[in-house]
C-alpha cells in the first residue's frame, strides 16, 4: 500500500508548527424554482424572542459603499476591505465553525487574509466545518451539487438566493438556486452539522475535498468519508488535521479524485477521477457520493476533526450522538442567548439593536477555545497533552488586545483567567510570551486583569513578560536598538518612498508600541515589589518622545544616525516605513498611556485640541493607497487599529463633548451604513472592530486596556444593564436620549454628582448606576476641569 494511504489506517499526532443589486431574472428564478419541501424540519424561526434574535452574523461581511467614507481604497484589481467576518454557525470562541465559502482562496488571495465569505460575491463554492481563524482555508470543503460537477479548484459553483440567506448565532441557511438545494448549518463545540434538502434527482451529489496542499481521503462503507491533511501547514485547524464526515443515509454511488499536477496541459487530463475507488492521495484529494432523492428529502452530514481518525469519530459520538440537527441548533442558540442576556439594552432603533448584538456576537470570535478541560491537544512544544483547564489559542494582541480583552474582563473574568493560563503555558512551552503581529501587548492582558481584581499568578507571568522586553533574541523586533537608543530607526528606501512603501521597520510606530508596553510592564513590576525593574520600564515608557519631531508636530521616523527622515508627509499611509499600516496623522495619537504627555509635547490643551480638531477635519488626499484605511473622518481611520482610540482623547483636553459627538458619528456612519446594512469599515480582526462598537454603543471605551479607566462617550441606548462576571450589575441610564440629544449635560454615579468624563473599574466593581442626562447642545463645562481628566503617566495636568 502507498505509505501515504497507510496513514489512513493509524493515528497521526498533530505537529503544531452591499447588498448588491441582484438581477431580477435571477431573483425570480431563485424564488420560483426552490423546492416546496423546505418547510420540513425548518428551524429558521426560533419560537421565543430574546436578545439573541437581534443578532445577524452577516454583519461585517460587506464593505462600506459611500465614497467619502472609503477614500482612495482599494488598489486597482483588489476588492474593498469588509470586516471579513464569517456568517457561519459556531459557539462562543469555538475553534469549530460551519461556514459558507464564496471566496476561492485556492486560486487567489485578494485581501491579505484567507476569508471565506464576501457579501457581494454571487456564487457559492462550498461549505466548511473546519476551525481555522479565517475559514477560507479550512478543510474539508463540502458542496451539494445536483447533476454535473467539476473538481477543485474549479469548483461547481452555484448562484445563491440572497433573499433566502438567513444567519443567526449558531445557524446559517441559504438556497442554492443553481442546484435547487437548501443548505443549513449548525455546530457544537467540536462538530459541524450540514443539512442538505435536495430536489428530486438521481444525481444528488455531495463533493468533499481537501485543499491545495492535499492529503489522504478514504470512503468507508456507505456512510462515511475520512481523511487527513498532510501537505502544507497542518495547524490551520486547531482541532487537528484529521476529519470524519458521516452521512445520515447510505449513498448509492461514490468515487474519489485528486489533481494531477504532473500533467502539463489544460482541462482534460489534469485531474484523476475514478468511480468506486475508495482511497486517494494528493492535492485536492477528495471523494464524491451520490444519492437518489425525492423533492424535499434531506441528507445530514456530520463533520468532526481530530488528531487521529479515532479521535474525530469519538467527538462525533460525544457531542452529537443522535445526529439531531434541530436539537444541536437549539443548543447553540441557547448558548449564545445565555451570553447575550447578560447585556440588556433598552431604546435605540431596531437597526442599532441589531448592530449591537451582531457586533457582540463577533466580539467572541477570539481567542479560540482549543481544548476543554480533559481534552487532548498539542502544545507549542509538540507534545500531546490533556488539558487541565479550558485551553485557548493565542490572543491577537495588536487587535483585540486594545479593547476586546477588556470586554471579556467585564463579562467573563473566569474565562480571562483561563486565557491568561493558556498564554502563560504557551510561554513556558516556547520560551517567550506570545506577541501579535506588531508590538508586544500581552502585558495589557495581565496588567489590565490585575487592576480589575482578577486573581492570577502574576509573578509567574511577569518572568516571561520581562523576558520579552529584555531579551534581544526574543519576539520583540529591533529590541537591542530600542534599548540602546530609546527608539527604532528606519532604513531609507533605495529610490524614493513612493507610498504605500511596504519595506522598512515601522520604526517610529514600533517605538510607540513598545513604550506603551513598557508602561504597563512598569506597573506590573511595581505591584510585584520589583522597584528597579519598575523604574527601568517607566523610563522606557517615555521613549515615544524620542520619535516626536517638534518642528513638524508629528511622530516621525529617524535614520540610524538620528536624523529625521525627509521628505515627510504626515498624510501619506505606509505599511512598514516609519509607521505601521497608518499615516503620520494616525500614528500621532498612539500614546494611550501618556495622553497628558502628548498634550505637553503639542503645546498644551488648546494646541492639542486644535491638532485633534484638524485630525478629524483635514481632507484625506494621499497619493498612496492604504488597503486598511477606510472608514474615514478627515484623517481618522476607523477601519484599522492605530488611531481607534483618538475620538476619546478629548476627555484629557477638557472637551469631552467632542468625544460624545464623534462617538455617535462613528457608530452611525461606519457600521451598517451601506445598502446591505451589514458593512464594517475594515477588518474585524477577530473581534476588535466589533468590540469598538459594543463598548462605544454602551457609552464608554478603554483607551488604555492596561489601565482600569473607562472613558465616557455617548450611549445610543436609553438604558444598558451589564451583568458583570462577578454577579454585579452596571446600569447606564441615558435620560432624554435621542439621535439629537447626544451630549451629556450632567451625570450622577450611584446618586452622587459625577463631573468626570470617565470612571474607573473600582467605581463599578461592586455594581453601579450611572445616570447621564442628555441634551441637544454640548455642556462645555461638564468634564472640562483639568482635575477631572483621566490619569496619565505624566502626572501634571494643564
């Protein structure tokens, strides 16, 4: 037997390494041709209404469509960035998701991430039950096809009826107009369920295949297909490289296929398809099975992954013993309802409530749960282990570390404990604490949790946080240069820096990110009684000043000899040259730990406010195109992380009423303002852009997640009741609230007058009622006193 096929006979351990205008003819065709049998066992209308019914996972799958919000993106030949969220079925933070796929990432990689779904795309190529972060790479791909089919990567595509497309937490459904077939998806923690309702046909097929890297596939009996990914990276699916797909009824015909990359021609001959063959290996290895169906007959496919075929099969038995789609859907809905019912909102428009609970849904996209307590998983060191607690995957710290982790601390502090344990154990296995993309922000998780009273062994975590910050061989890039000079230089381009220039070290932005990290690390060191470390890191936290050029009033890159990089245009966005996916305008505000220090650098409150006003009013007219820079207000970019805190900085400079107006504007213009009602300004980045909406809609935002402070904005709801994870309730009441009455006139906290444009976690930890009296004009005196400003590293407030 072929050695690769032999692997199918034994266990293998896992090595970690807008709404578009649809043509009328299509709409009529789709509505008129879908079979009448779909009413059978239909679970698209849950019997009881609750917060969970407000959520629509399609939110985030579409891009903005107003030119003034988009700017000059995207580059020619690329799609405009959406939130890149998935409308698929999953449980909170689950590594398994059953999702539709209408983006063929096997043939193209148009947006920088392997997203599975883009709202405007008119054809579906398949459905997956895998667990990779962005589902476009998940395997296997599963597609019901009636009649002729073609093997991947030229998938047998189907137009799908947008009017039939339904998504709710734990459920997705769509009618495939081309094949007159309805698809429904739901999921457990470890398994995906797909229900196909076919028309009458002797050729109702289900195609199952691995992706381009390939592997081994076997047809077992007359109900099961199993396989293992063996090519490329095998860690795309956190649940393991093996899969088992089990059908609810016997198939009458079957065969297997693979791509023949040795064939030099095109079309016929570049594929190997054989009827009745049970095993196959290679690129796009897969199998097809055929059913004889009457109109309305259903076939259920259950899919599970594992580190062996036996483990995948066991997960099917443990989590879905009776293959009951409606029961699993009800359980998934109940899991989401339990979470959503902890955040009660009253008032607002139906669209605002829909967007709120939809973004709350997407806020729980990460970190992914890798293993429940007692489950097997493979650690960073390659060892198969049994989880002694709920083990989570890496936190995307550059993204969700800025806001979502704070939301988790409020709602699920016990989950945060497990996340911190997961990060610490991963550090023990690999030698360093996780970083994420850019910066070294794991310390925000630990410092923020400590300041919010979440118990943990912080001394153990500090060992690795400190190692990250002091070992030049660790994950902080250019750390030796940062420690020596107090800043990170950038190389000059060989010709000119025609934007968007993608080379370089992002030296200025990285300096700011590290300084922010060091401030949080100084706090952790101080709490542990490590005075010398605290002094060292606090000194390094001021390094952001070393890349501020007072002559131009911006953060600016420097060459290795210390000279300012010239020419310099703060309106041009760069990907790695001086800045990180941002312009000089956007990067200027990336000093969350010392806003007062930045106020001082810019010349005091009046000068700071004038600069911030200019930021939100200067037209966006760069020569270069930044893919990530959409969702514009002047130079402000809601669609990417570097400046998403900027609207809240007026709280430090005595004009919090401007924050109130901007928060309302961003919430209104940047989310769901397109024709479909589903648009995001840019990538959600696993819950980051969603968490911005959730927190801001409730009326506050954590500018610095390592701080216990929450900066007030302007709530869009009359009342919010946040049931915190400690059993206490934070209630925010906005009296006289409306779209016009966006300005805070006065406030009370627990019945006492409140003049601060912020509150601390200590103010609400035991439960609190914050009452805001709203009006149509700003009260420019409220929150303006320098003594009422939030804290900063620079203690003097002016």
